[in-house]
């Protein structure tokens, strides 16, 4: 094979190709690249504003009832810079691209991808829809139950992924036997971890899902007359002891979800997720709203002593898997500053992911120290368009 000197463009594009192919979770959610930083480069802490969909109520009758349009947005901070630093000799730059990719870029990008993925996958803690059965094996029916929760939240039908940990994937495949034996799909090329498609989801496997360890809170109650305030993202509970940890999910007796459009009660208790460790004043998502265009709950009989039930076993640890529609989460990268006075520096952007490689020359040792960096941020935008699975 002819050996040619590898250029900065070849190396950067190959590194980005490998990284992109290994981003199993990030590759299946919304990805955005902010080209405002293409000239000067972004800094850690750059904030971006992301608009939320407008919501309205429906009038009955012929008399006009004009509603103001109050646009809201969420702030996403591009605050995480991660990279891999490697050292290679000038002789190694004369290898073929395939050899260079296999020996240097492949292992470097694998570990970088794993760390980026693990960061982004922590967004599961923002999701309140959940199917939870501590110590039990996941079944295909459990996946369908999670799908129902997404349907009730009106999650779009397109671009859905069932991203499962290895044990859950084995359990689902054993439960369904030939469900994924679709020859037309097997013949296609997919990103790493792809297993098949069923029930409107692309099933993928990821080893990086962190188990969720539940707080030790038990025997809590809520006064739904005073403990829930419409428009305030805090629910007050009392009684019992222990902590409701960030990511814990709970329900409250008599507090039901409503259809997002008709506002009619679904007859299903609303699930809440704690957004911070709490004891009595629990920061929650979604924010409870009892009327108007953003109404999401109805309280059947307000009063004291309503039972609060936290999912899972107190202080127990359960595996995590996640079902989601692409736009439930977003992952944003921006261009890093390009330094001067280096051997070479190159930035490339593909499919919403920007990567920078900077290389210098060590004249004493005839080596080329090289750093590969990605600057990114992530945020849960529509938690109702996802559902958690906690089993085993």
C-alpha cells in the first residue's frame, strides 16, 4: 500500500468519523452546531437560548377570546470541554490512513466517545415518565408500557429510540425470540450497538447506562391544597424520613395527569421527578400547572394526608434504560479557539459535532504531541417525550 503523508484535514476528518460512529446515544438525539463561533471560537460557559413550543387553549362559541403569545426559552450552557492527548512520531505520519486510524485514532476516539456519552446519558434523571420494577427482568410488554407513557405525552412518532443496557437487551430479545430477525434490516449498515426495529423504535444497546440508586425516603404524605402551587416547581411533602434524591420518581394520591391538548384527566397518576436532592420541599419536573394552556394536572380531591409513593426500593439500585424521541434531548457543540504557532491545527464539523485537533512539534524527541478536543453542552428539552426503564 502506498504510504503518503497524512494531512491535518485527513486526520481530523477521520477522527470525527470514528467519534460520530461511536456516539450511540448522542447520535440518536437532536444535535446542534452553533456556527456563530466558526471564526473566533467558543469559550467555556457560552450560553445559548432554545425556544420552547407555544401552547394555547381552545375557545367554545362564537365570541373571540384572544390569547397573548408568551414565548419561553431554555438556557443551554456549552460548559464541558473534553479531549484525548496522544503522542506519535513523525514516522507514524507516513502510515496509510487505515493503519493510522486503527493504531491511534480508534482507541483515542473510543475513550473520548465513551466519556461524552456517559455525560449526556445522565439526562435520564430529568425524565419523569417511568416503568419501574426493582429486581425484575425487563419484558417486551414493559417496553410497550413505557411507549404508552410517551403516547400520552404526545411524543412525535418519528425518530424514536429504545436505548437499552446489555441485560435489558438480552431480556427483551429472549422474551420476543424472533422479533428482530428482519433480513432487510440486518442487511443495512448502522452505528454501533444497533439491534433492530420494533414498535416504532430503533433498538440499540449501550453499556454506559448508569444504574440509579434511589434515596432512602419512605412513608411521605402531601397536603395537595397547600403543598402544590400551580406554576411553582416545588412540591412540599411531610411525614416519614430520608431523602428523595435527584432522579427519583414519585406519584401523589389524587393528582392525575391530563391530556396535553383537551386537558381532560387521563385517570393516571402524574409522575414527578426530583430535580435535586430534597427532604420536604422537593424541586420537581414537570412544574405543576392546574389551569390554562399549560395545564398538566388535575387534583381530584385536595386535602392533607395524600400518600406519596416513591418508585423503586428505598436505597436500592436498579439498572437504567431509556426510550426517547429524538427531540427530547439536545446536544450542542461549538468551535474551539484555533491557537497560533503550532505545527497544525484543524477544526471539522459533521452532523452537529465539532472537533478540533491541534498538533505541535517536539524537536528534542522528534515527536508530535497532539490534542483532540470537543466543547459541548446538553439539555433535556422535552422530558415528556422520553420514558425510563428501571429493572433487574
